[in-house]
């Protein structure tokens, strides 16, 4: 990569990062080319030339959030053996990220889902696809735990995925809105009981 291309990539990354910060604090609909330009010290046309339209930038934010989320939660967990050890690591990392990142910045997946739930269009479709893909990855991990014998064959994977997702959404609420210092420990205890309930069912 030559210096000019590298600089262009870094500038675009800064633009998307600034837009992500705006979305995390004020919502996806708060992203405007001018607001991002003000943050990164470019003209509005300069942002457009590097990131495209407002809608393109909103989509880039969803994709970038997903990339960061997977890099923190899913990718490192792939180093663990298939089955319950991998699922345990995913949940552990998800809880840690919620505590260390989303508690302060908000969660694009959660906040965006509420923001766009009644707005049809490409932006909602993209967010829906990203969240559905993540839940499918969780489901595959649960199925691997069943196949490995770590969870009973009768374990309903969709039910367990829904319970994990609900647990994390509750954690986000408690650490971000209630600012409850005990929220993480309670979530960890809930997860331990949840796993045990399936193993002894």
C-alpha cells in the first residue's frame, strides 16, 4: 500500500470512527456528514468524497461496530475447543465487553434495534442481518456443545440463544442505566445457573 492510499484509508477509518462515536451516544439517525466533518476537521464534501452519503456512512458504522464486536467476543473464543468451552468463552467475553465498552458507549446492536424497529429500509435490513448473523453464530456454538455431549441432546438451541441474548441486554441496562456495580457478578451467576439448568435437565 503506497503512502497516499494508506493516508486515505486512515482518513476513512477516522471518519467511520467519529460517526460510530456519534451513533453510540446519540443514535444512528444523529449521524450527519456535517457532524462527522466537525469532529474530524474536514469539510462536509471531504467526508462525502471518502465515505459517501449519510446513508452509506450509517451502514459503515453498523458494519464497523460488528467488526469490532466480533474481534473482541467471537474471534478469540475460536481458539477454545468446540462445545461448551467455546460457548463459555464467548459469554465471558461478551459480559466483559459490555462492562468495559458498551457500559460507557452504548451498544449499536441494542440501541439501533430499538431505534429502527419500526422503520423499514436498507439501514434496518442491514442491522437485522448483522444481528441475525451473530445469533446464528451463537446457535452454531450451542449445537456444537450438544454434539460434543456437553449439553443434553434435548437442549433447544434457539431457546438458549434467546436466554443468553436477554441476559446480556439486561446486563447492559443495569450497568449503563442503573450504573449498578453488582450487575456483572449477578450476570455471571445467572449464566452459571443457566448452564447448570440445561446440564441437569
